[in-house]
């Protein structure tokens, strides 16, 4: 690699940030048309503010900055019409920022220098170089590009495209390119009227003839359809197909600003002479034909021009920026899921598309690649032995263990229970309810759960009614039969019942303080015992039981009481894309026993999309208090001597913020609790949002799914050259290609050896109470993610609209949401949880 020059790019005027695609087009025109002599060889650009060149740009008067004027409009367009507007001119200012010294990067790769901004800038430059070719040729987002070679239509105007992720990563003595497949959801190209039809939900029977008049602004659903189009399609690029009054067809893509609320037959505009003319009549005059769908809305461009939707065509390759509808998520997963061998084959196909050897940009920056997949050394960690009732044990195989012939380590006794059914009677009748109760009781007995009343009270309730009042009424009726209010509520739900689920969880967690277990009616009918066994796992832990523990003798490295180890898991969940400034939810989970099988949780809300946890000190204090009380009840030492803090959801660029912001808050909590001696702290970032995948090199080294076996550890060759990190694939494969978790150790006051920390992390993947499989990340941080997600249900369903309030600040919205959260404590997945306002 030569010594690149980094330039700052400023493009103006612009009322708002321009799309990356448009920025790329402007800079491409600058290099190829406006100033080709200055930009030979070509510079690479990230589409935002960073441009890198291999040589010093020769600006006039040898300045280190210069401003260019660039227009994207075809200069010949004006010749076609005297009425055509002058092309918009953009000013692009380039300023030299820095010269990148590759020697610094080499020292980092040799482990002789720690990570700093100079190294991050060098890595950024390399990433921009390898992405330059594909981003100019294909639709792309920040790190992936997508090709139409493999695509699938899934309905509602959405096409899935196969994409390819690429990113340069530092490793010991070399740089690596991480390549993986990805999936992009695209708006379906073609007639805009077809896209509108599908988005409006009118395409119920695929293949049948379409009645586009259902999109009419005058129809019963006109207002609902208009709102949906307005919400989904503003900003979409389209081309028009009609011949203009100047006698040509415009080939220039334009973005939709909005839709008219009236159809073309009613929407009009003012002519120069003061006369008004409808859009439909105007197009009849210039095209000589009447509109086929005059009642459909028109598209409005930024210029103010209004075009009937039937004259608009959607440009191919436009990524959806919002989440795919929940009913289509399964289709996305089916498209994205590939077995290891198939995935590796697709990745190699992507290499052929990337064609690094022929890239003029890689050649200019003197970058050379070996395109053969890298083979790395791996180890397989032994799984921990698990202990159940009567000290029976099991050793997991391929990340799985069987409960057959074993009872829970601590099984609960259910004093009273009831079943409420929200599915229609013709689908889930009284016989189904009786069979459900019998099957549950049979499986309760297998695992040691006892039940005082074998015949629960049950009622069919209305999903459209007041959910809380109906369940309370059913509970009162249950008390008449069982003398006490139910301690467990089984709720049988129909498919697609997210709102019902939220209401039931709010009732159980925040309103009544009772354990709830939701079951899907379609799964209950004819389900195998395995389904009910999984339900038993959840019910036992929710009611305070313990399913299994790491066997104390063989797992002393994890459960030795003399170590007094507190393991914390923390996570932050942010609102979905396109959700505005809705608040973020934070959660902290920690063990309270030396077996690391009983956990408490606490959660907060905070400013939207803020990643660092603001109230971490008070959250840690809550966990330490519970730890101390539990240990005190057992007449052992009150407080922890070691704290192992697993943090999820943090990007590499935020590692420093964790050390600067969150670690001091953990220490502050220990000081406030007057812990003496002060616990030693180890901080580990657990990442799953990466694209590293492992593929077995031989048949003998793969599990039944074709993946590497559970317990696969890789801690060299692809790891950081100067930091302590490793990859652990802790779970067995089921579908597709397993993703290992990436562990980065930021702080280690406990001086764990790599092997010791790896064994602890792997063992913690086996104490997740809801499953008889090891999970992909340690249980405490897995729980933290669940608690964050569950916290969204912990405000009254009547106040759900608060999330959508358009306050002047996100802080105002967060304050309103905090006011809805109840200060309740409840059992959640075997976790004693605290919810703070």
C-alpha cells in the first residue's frame, strides 16, 4: 500500500444531507467530466465526507483546498425545450486533511503499536478502496452491495436480492478481507401502479387479475391507502413514460416528494392565463389518450410537477430503509439461510463478481489479494457437565442434552392455575383445552413439577375486548374453584397476536404480578411432547425453579463458592429503523448464586439510540444488593470479589466509550455499596453482528448440520494483532450456517488466562434456562437482550401511543414513557426483575 492522501469533501448547497448515491454521482462526474486531468489516477470516495487519493491533487496555485462546480443534469436537455429549468449546480469543496503513513499500520499489525485514530483512518481508506468498484455498479448500503443475479419476490412490493458484504480487518502480520453473503430488501421494479397495489395489501390471491380501481382515492379505503403510500414510497426514484409537451420522453429518474390526496380526474393546476385544468385532461391533451385510472392519485415531484401513477415506472435496485413487515420475515429468513457448503459456494461466487485482480482502484493503491479462503487452526472446548435432581448428570453432545429420565434440579409446585383462550372456539374448542391441560400435567410429572389442581379453570375470551379486565374476571372465577387467585396464567393465542401478547405480559408483569405463559393455538393442537417439554422449562424458571446447574466438582472453574464471582450481562435495544426518536431500553442481568443459575434483572429507558448505559451505577447496585441478600440467606460471604461484565451491542468504535463511561459507573456502584475489598473487574464485549463464518475442512469435523461443532474456539490468525480477543462457536447448528460470537476483552483485572476465560464463557452458554441446547452467547447477556425487548411491554397498552408522540425532543418522549413504567418486581424467564421509572 502506498501513502494515500485524505481529503475532506463538502457538497453544497443542500437543504439536507444528500443521498450517498447522489454524492457518488457528483464526485464521479467531477473526476470524469469536470476535472479529469486533476483526478488521474482516480480518487476513491465513501459517498459522504472522505475522499482518498494516491497522489497530491494539483490544485491551482498549489493550494491545499479547492472548490469545483458540478451539475448532474444533461446539458443537452435544455436544447429540447425552452421551458426546461437550468440545471442545479453543486459546489464541491475538497480540503486536504492528512497524509496516511502505512508504516504506522505495519507496526500495528506486528503488535508493536496500539490502535489509534491514524490506524483507524488507514483501515477506513483500505475499505473505501475495495468498495469503490461495486458501489459504482450495484445498489449498496454501508458495507454490502447487491446484484440482481439471485432474487426472489415475496409480496407487498418487495424483492429480495442476494448481496455481498466485504470489510478489511487487521490480523497478526497481515490484513484480511472478510467476505460474506447478505440480503437486501428492494422495492419491486416496474410499473408504479403495481407496486402501489401490492403495498396497499390488495394482492391477496397471487396470479389473479388485478383491479387497480381499488386504489381509487374515492374508494372506502382511499384514505388508508394514501397514508400507506405516503409513508412507504416518499423518496422512491421513478421514471416517467409519457411524451412531454416538448415532444420527448424524460429518462431522468426523479424522487417522489408526495402523493396527491385526490385522483387525476379531480386534481388540477393553474395555467398561465388563469384557467384551471385537471391533470387527467392535461394528459389527454398531450398524449391523445385518456387515463385508464383517472381516480388514482398522482405523484408529486420536488419541482411541483404532478404525474399520474400509471405513467410512472420504479427504477430497479432501490433498497427499503424500513423493516420488512413481520408477516414476511419468514420469507426473508428462508432466502437468507444457507447451509455451510452452499454459503461458502455463494461467497466464492461473490469473489468472482468482486474480481479484485482487475480493479483499477486496487492497482492504483498497490493492493494485492490472495482470494483463496483462509484456513485457520481451531480447538474444541469440552462442554460442562450439567446436574439435575438427585445429582443425576448429563454431558451435552453437539450443544444438546436430553431431559429424558431426568427431573429439574429444583422443580416448583403450582398452587393454582388457569387457562384463557383468545383463539376462536371453532379452532380451539373445549376438547383442545382439556387435552392441553392433560399433556401439560403429563410433562409436569416427567420433570418433577407438582400441581395442586389437575383441572384448571378455563375461559374463552375476546381478543377485541378489554384484555386486562377479562383476565381479571377469569381470575376471580378461578378463585371460586381453587380458593386462591391463579399463580400461573396460560394464554392460548391466535397467530399474528403481537398486541395481545403485549397486553398479557403487561397484565402479568406490571398489573397483577402473576406468571404468564403464552402458547400458540396452532402449535398446541397435535404438538409433540417436545413442545410441551420446552414450555415446562419456561414455566419452572418463571415460578422460581432451577432446571439444571453446572456440576460443582467438574465446573469448579465456574462455580467455586470461594471465588464469589458476579457475572453481569448488559445490553441496549434501540428502536427499529424509521421509528423516529423512540426511546432506547437498557438492561442489566446478574447472578445471585454461586451456581450461576439464578439471575436478577433491572431495566431503564433512556434517550433514543444512545448506546452507553446512563444509569449503570444504580443498576449494578441493585444486582449487588440482591446478590448479597441471597448469599446472606445461605450464610455465606455477602458480596462478590470478582465481577465479570459481558456487554452486548457495542461496535468497535465504541470500545473506548465503555472504558471511559461504563467501567467507572461499575466501580462507583461498588464504592457506594462500600465493598471491601474492591472487586476486580473484567470487561468483555460480546459481538454477534459480524460476518465471520467458519466452515469445516473435512466431513469428520462437522456436526449433523454441516457446521463446526459446538465449542469451536479460534484465537489466532484472524484475531486482533494487539488486543485480547477470540471467536467462540458455542452452539450446535440447526439451520443455515452458525455464527460464532466474537469476544473482545477490554479490561482484565482478574488476570484470566485465555483458556480460563474461554471455558467460563462456554460454560455460561449452557445455563440458559429456556433451552436444552447451549446458546450462542453467555446466558446473562442473552437474558439482558430478552429483558430489553420485554421492557417494551411494561407500560399500559392504553398508553402505547406515547411512543409515537411527536415531542420537541426525545428527552420529552422518554420522560413520558418513564411515567408509564411501573415499579414492579416479577419473575421473568427465571429472573427476578426490577422495572424503574
